[in-house]
C-alpha cells in the first residue's frame, strides 16, 4: 500500500550550517515547509530553536566577532525579505520593518557594527546598496543601483557586488567606501560571476567563466583590471561552490558532475557521502573542520562534518519518523539521455516504482524544472518520491537551456531558439514511451514556473502526446508576464525570453494562451495569490480560456502563498491534489 500523499510533506531537512565563534556549535536551518533557525552542539546534541516565526527563515548569517546572527523572513512567500537580529541570549530585534521592500543581505562589516545589503525601497525596479548602523539604525546609500545587484563581500573599505544583468551575464562592481568611488571591473564579453569573496589579503576569488570559458571555474580576480588567474577548473564540469579555511588554509571545492555534486578538499575527493548534492560549505574558525549540507534522492538534507580526512553525518532525529516512511521504499532515479530532433543530447533522470508494473505498464509523469537557467539534480524530492510511491514512473528532463552543461547549452534556448526546448520535451516523452514496462498511452506532464509554461506549451502545441497535466504557476502569455511580473524582474527576464516590441511574433507562437483550443489533456492548475515572479493573472486567464473552450480544468488557488507552496496546509493540499489528478486520469 502506498503512503498517503500527506506523509511525504512531513519529511524534515537540516541544512545551511554556520559555526559559532568558538567553533563548538552550529547554527543552522531545520524543519519542513517553514524551516526555522536552530543551534546545536558540534555532535548534534543540545539542539534548540532560536526562532518560531510563522514564516520560512531563509538565511542565517553570524557576526564575525560574536554569536549574534541575522535571519531573513518574508511574508507568505512574497520575497520581500526583512531582517531580524538574534543575540547570543536569544533576544530578537527587527532590523528592517518595511514589508513592501525586498532586502537582500550582503555581509557584516569586519568590526560587526554594520551590515550591508541591497533594497528596492527608493524605486521598486532598482536595488541600491545600503549600509546600516546596527546601534542607531542609520542607513547610508553607497551605490544607487543599476538594477538587480547583490553584495558578495566586505573587506576593509571595499565592497564587492554582482549586478545580475541576465542569466548569462553579470557585472562585478567594486565600491570604495573611503572615497565613494564605484566601478565595474572590465570583462571581455558577457561573463558569469558567483560566490565572489574577499580573501584575508584583500584579493578576490570567485567562480566565473571570464575569458570565454564554457564552464564556471574558481579564479583569482584582479581588482585593478578585472583579469583572472585560474585556481581550479574541472574538465566538462562547472565548479559550483568553494570555501577556503582561514588564512588560506584548506580549500574545499564542489564540482557539478552531470547533476551529482563531487566534493574535493585540497584536490582529494571526499568519499562516503550520499550520492547526491553537497552545498552550504562552512569552515570552522580554526580551519580544521568543514560543515556542509548533503542529500541524495533517497536521503533528505542533513548536516555533515569533514575533519581529519573523514566525513560523517551529524546526529539528527530521523527525518522520516513523523512521516512514517521506510527509507527502503524510496527509489533513486538514474541518469538517462535521448536525442533532440537536431541530434542534441538531452539528459534526464528516470525512475520506476519498486512495485511490479501493472498490466499494460506503468503510468508515467514527466516533471519539468523551472528557470530555465536551472537544473534537475540528484537531490531529495518528496514530490518525486510520492509519485513513485503512488505507482507512477517519473522522468525529469534537463532540456536545452538548463544549467550545469556549460554556457553554450544554457544559451541554446534564448529568444527565437525557445521552441526547441518544447521539442526536447516531446522527444523525451517518445523516449519514455519506448521504455520497457511503460504504458505509452498514460503519460502525463507537470512542472513549475518556467516548467509550468513548458507544461502548458506541451499540451497546447503537442496535444496528442499527453494524457494529463499539472501546471504550478506557469507562464500563459509572455506579454502579460512581462507587464505584470515584479518590476525589478522585467528587464532581467526580457533578456532571457525576449522583448515584446521585438519578439511579438515569437511570443504569439510560444504563448500557450494563444493555442488553448488545441488542448485535450485534463489539466490541474495551482497558483498562489502572493506570487511576485509569475503573477496569478497568468493562471487566471488560462483557466478562463480553458473553461470558455469547454476543456477539462481544475483550478487550485492558494491564499497567502508565493512562488511555491511551502506552508504545511498548502503542501498537504497540493500533494493530495496532484496524486488524485494523476490517479484519475493516468492510473
């Protein structure tokens, strides 16, 4: 017997570790849909909650001099993050109290008296770089922002900040606090930067594809001229995370191996980890111990420690205990590949249930990620495991435009190339239908955000391929999306999707609202009323059009939900709705 869909919503995660000043404890996030800030001893004992907000805690940032921490929360997933300061005694003080403003934390000052962050309080379209005195609350603007920008490091009188011009183009800023001078470091062309941080000697290191590299590499970045020198590169892989112990001690590197994460310390691969994802690298103050988050498709996120060459998981309560799920019942998807119509190799993950196939073969669901600059990884997904437990085979494609396969692959769906990703999805469906024990007549599709657009596009432009569909907050019309999305997102998204003035014909071709009459698959649509990315209007208009054309559609509207369903009641509702929808139309 399968577990109830609700059981899968009760699986907890433990992640984002940060050492206390003395290295004896770990601040971290734990919980299910609304994780909170916690602290525990280094062996996992004496854990206690530091926050009890009825909202998701998104960040935990410790002071460089003591055990004060800053946490960030929004309201109902609206992404308008506010900061709270928590003292070592547990006292909590609101730092920012502007619920209509997005605050993006950057860094503590080296003397721990100030913080730097970006906010769009002056103009909703633009983020400025601001410094706040913690004692007085006084705020100083140090850069009138160019658009989307975030601070990545603070060293002495210098700040480093990354302007996110588009998914494939960032600009690296240096801000001199002593003189007020600001400048963009030169780059030879569109360049990606991430995880750029100052070193103790004032130099910069970060991940970049500067100079035309296809994959992200760890480089030293010359503050004077923007040039780079290579520290670590992986052949055919992105370097996706790094952390160096104090005083240029041991260097931890994470490489993205086709969606798996590989952790290296001083060039030696760390073994004994779950075969999945490693993230949130954090060195102890003395540089002897690395804390990090590890997970796999069958192992929920937990905190691990590496020291003396050995990696071990921290003691934690059983994350499956409340759910009542036996880990032996879970299934790890494996890597597969098919060809697009132009011969391009399209990777994905595939899994079948542990139970025997029914007569005629397994019904199946193709689950499409959002982004599109994102990647389905070997992480733990309760939704995937729920579908497998309910008896559905699952295919998770990384169609062109996905990250993790190099710049050229990420840009291969831009603007006029976008229809090709729908073709990739159709070819993935054909590959799935040809697999042993798969029922080729009972294949559904679901996805979220940009993946939700792919669902709507798939059932409208390839209607004969899909027997049922689920769309989470997908794009119905690229024109109205750009009109109504958060103003700070408009230009960034248009550089990815196209501008209405110059891509009107493309938008007409790929906007599912223009092709509703062709849909035949029964559709479940789910959307929250506080979504700042894909406004609920996208689902409202598509559902109305489906109803006008007398198509079978169910609309699940979520109050006090943003770009995702994270509250416990919302998670229970959506898991049950998805299971019921696919059981009715596929099983």
